[in-house]
C-alpha cells in the first residue's frame, strides 16, 4: 500500500484531529474492495483518503465511523452487498466485514471562569489525563499550575471552540453564563456543565430557550446544574462531583456502584 495513507494518518494524529479508519478484513463473493483495503473518514463523516467500496458500502462505513467517533468504541460491521432491502446500497453480490477504529485527540477539559472550584477541577482533570484549558481574564498561572493552556484575553468568548472530545465547565459565577454556553454550542462539545444553583440554572436555561436555542440541542450536552449527587458541600467535594460526572459521560457508564453493576450480593 502507498505510504500516502500512513502519512495522512500521521499528519492527522499530529494535528490532534478526530478521525476514523476503516479496513476491509473479509470478503465473501463479489465485492469491489479486497481485504486490506483502507480508508480514512473525517469527523464530519466525509472520506479523506482511501477506498473500501463504492455505493454498496460507502454510506454504511461513513455512518459507522461517526458512531465510533461519538462513543470512542471500535466496531466490526458486516455489509450485505446483494440484498437491496436489508443491505446498504445497490446489489453487488457478496458480503464483506469492515473494521472501523476511531482516533480521538486527548480529551479536553475547558474551564471558563476561575475560583477555588475551578482550580480543583483543573488539578483533577490533569490527574485524569485531560488536556486542561482555562479561559478567564483574571486567571493567573500560579492559581492554575495544572493547566496546559491559559487564555486571559478572550472577554467576548471568541476563543471558545470545543471539539468532539471537549468537556466545557462554566464557572463564571453568573457573569456571562449564557454567553459562554452559547459560545460553546458553536462548536461540538461532548458536555457543557454549568456550576450554579438549581434556581440560577433554570433561569439560564429559560434565557437560552427564549433566545431561540433549541431545547433538544441543550438537553443533549448541557448539565445545569452539573455534577453528581454525592452530597458534598466543600469546594473539594463539589469539584469531585463535577469531574465524576465528566468521567462517567466520557466512558458512557451508569454511575452505579460496582456492587450493583457486577450484581454482587452480601
């Protein structure tokens, strides 16, 4: 195979881009692609390079790539090429199996705002291998030694551009809550968490909906107030509650106790 494919994969990895690769691992009967055929699919579901089949397979592979990028899981799909009703395209007369693997950049924890809770969440995020970005005009390096990036010149939130693997925490203490959420929704964040009281959270959500924000879009990514119900009151406990919710979502788990998950009894 041409080195062009591997060069492109290397380039995408260096640029911390989100993408998926598809590799034909088995064919039965007539199939336009052969075992070993490869393609690269971007985060928008469009093919970047390579080929694993034409109309019979292309849409199924691209759709699966998007699913993989959404949950970070690999998949093996079997594509029926000769069944027009149950298959995915024009009848090609055969079957093939395709292995689809997502490549996601290091997850980003984007903290907008400052304060003790923000400092603690940043520290926990680094411990959990997130790339930590802090966006706040008043943020100082000595307060955020664990931040990978400190943005202090973004008063209009133009530098908030979360990607597919970004988790945004809003800690603006009521000063710009709505604007930060609106700015974050210009990107494709996995999660937006608002640190606020229940009363304040309801007001922010109502403001966003009255401003034309789609309620379904908000429900998909916004947690207001954010965090899990751990009962904590201190900044340390609140920070733990927030980062626990982020980790739960990152791994798509239930948040139940391991005793319940493993169905163990005493």
